[in-house]
C-alpha cells in the first residue's frame, strides 16, 4: 500500500467515526411531544391556560398548575402499581 492510499483510508475512518458519533448523539436528543398526552381536565387538575411571549417574540402556550397546599410531597402506589398523590 502506498502512503496516499493509507491516508485515504485514515480519512475515511475519521469521517465514518465522526458521522457515527454525530448520529448517536442526535438519537439521544430530547424530543418533546408536539401534542399533550393528557390534558389537565382529564386528570381533574386545577389549571390555567396561558400564552407566553418569549424574549425573541415567539408565542408559546403553557399550562399553569397552582401549588397544592395539602400535598406533603409523598406518593402512594395504587392497585396497578402506579404512583398517585396522597
């Protein structure tokens, strides 16, 4: 093998490794849901729908949930093994 061929193979390996790393990093990126899975009404939560404007003038819809003064921060498991508020 000539020196030129060795360099080409080394460059190909570097490019391949770089692309593999970039793809793997992208696959673990946070991907928020575009649609809510549950609405507060379905979960019987007290809430307020708000529209917030960010510093760069982008309007986003948010849901404000008030603090529950009766909740002590602990969970309990129901019959299905799902955590529920006490």
